[in-house]
C-alpha cells in the first residue's frame, strides 16, 4: 500500500435501523478502499444517535459516539453479521424531549425537537467531507434531509424487507430469504408428523417480498402480504385443500408481519412508537393461526385441524451473511467510493436489472416500493404468479413495480 502523507478528506459511515447480515462487509469494503485512496474513515456509532449525542469538546471522551476505522478493525468483523458500529432508530429531526442529549436540553426543550443544526455542526467539528448512511427508508430519509442541508451524502440501501425505493436489492434480503426457506423446511417435518397447518410470521411491514420469494421457491403453499387484505375463511379453505392433497397431510403459509385481514388494522405488540412513528409489529401470526383453526372444521368434514405457529423474527436477521450478502455489500461499498472519488454526492447506490448503478438520493422519499399485486400476486390463490420470467432481475420483482 502506498504511503499517504496528507489526508484527502474524511468519510463518515453509520448504520441505522434494524441490523441485517451484510452491514459489516459494507463497512469493511468502504474503509479498506478509502484508506488506500488516502481518506480518513470514522464510524458513527448507533446510527444517527452517535452524531446527535456528540459533545464538541476535545477534552470530552466521545468514544461512545464515533471511532476511527482502520483496516485491522474492519477486517476482524467484515465476515460477521450485524453491525459492530451498532444501530438505533434515532430521528434527529423528531427528537422527543426526554431523548434530547443532556448537554442540549436547555436549548431544545419542546415536546419534539429538530436537532439538525447540531448534527451539521457536529459533522463539521469532526471534519467530515462525505457521509455514507447505510439503512432502510427511515434512516435514508434523514440522509435526504442532510443532503438538502448541504451535507455530501452517498447512501447504501439495506433492509430485510427489500423495500427501499430505487433499487431491486437491499443488503440483508438474501440472507433473510435463505433463512426463511431453511427454517420452514425444518419445521415442515413437525407439521407433517402431526398432520397440521404451519403458520410462519416473517418480516414485512408494508411490503411482502420476504413472504413472496420463499413461497415462490417452494417453501410454502400460500402467502399473505401487506399489499392485499385477505379473507381468513378463503385462506383456510385453500390450506385445508393443500393439506388434504399432500400425502404427508400438512400445508404451510407465510404471513408478512404487516398483513391485514379484510376490514382489520395492523397488529402491534404495544402502543409504543419509535421516532419514525412506527409501532413494533408482531402478533398477526397468532391471529391468523387462531382464525384458521376456527374455520378448519368447515372445510374438513367437521374435524378441526391443529396449527403450528412460529414467528421467525430475529432468527432470520442474526448471524453471518450468505454469499449474496457478502458480495453485494462489497460492491455497494466500492460503488460509494467510486462516487466520492469522482466528486459526486446526493446519490443512492443500487442494483437495477442485475447491474450496479446509482440513482438520485431523493428517490428514497419520492416513492414507495411494494409488491405489484397485478404483476406478481394471485389474489384468488393467495400465492405468487409463476409466469413471464424472461428478463426479470434475479429476485424477480423490480424496484419500479
């Protein structure tokens, strides 16, 4: 490696929102390439929280808020899951009074506070020239705000739900699908042994990609997704038919966590919301399981069928990344560096139609990425369509769908 006497600039990286496998490989790719090109790299801890809580005083220990990234540091974690920079769902532009850092409470004492001016000053104090946020639409929506305030932002999409607009693929999605298929295949042995219907709740607040792809791969007979409000009696009839047509006498349905019954609202674990206004989802699998069981006798000669009900949750987002989520983050990280070296910013690196590219960052807040029901979901059969695969991207459902 060539010795660099003068630092070309400072690049800051942060990871926000839920953890996914592939974040550490992305951090590693950015850091190693940037260091080689003569840049200093710092990691902002806990998403937007670290840069929010930073105290602009060289005498203060800010190690909880940021860290200088070296090749040795990132190489140790680059093959592992999660994010060693940690994460949070902090939204500096909508900070509740009780969450405002202590040293700012005299200045910001409203019920909700916009700490963006402090974020900008903190980035300037650190000497940050470019900011690379890695996250979903919530984390990146504040990245858009930073860009509009004059910060040079190059963003990287990640989320299990694969629902960041503008890109066909988000870091974490492949591992999520891989684990969902594997765990469903493991549980089907119990479902078959006891002749039951298996209900599995998977991620997907507003988009059903994490239920659609495993179903297309044969892991489930049916799937219900947020984009279509399903009828529980119709789902039960289909699953009873699937079970009775199966020599092993079981059937499987995947349910996105944001799935809605006809005429019902989303199911929440509790009323508490994060700073982006999202309450924690959870429990739709329980309700679907109870609903299916209560209707099975009607379609099974008067005999009730028992249910196996499993919420996958963090089991699909923990652990090491699969091959795709090791390769794509490496490419995304290098794409971000290519843009920075070219003097470009206000961009989101993407995978589009099987090719790496970048698009305007504002796409994150200008549109929504959800499953196109007409193209990809059969509302009568409650499962994906299987036709016209020519020229589709690897994961079949494109960002502009």
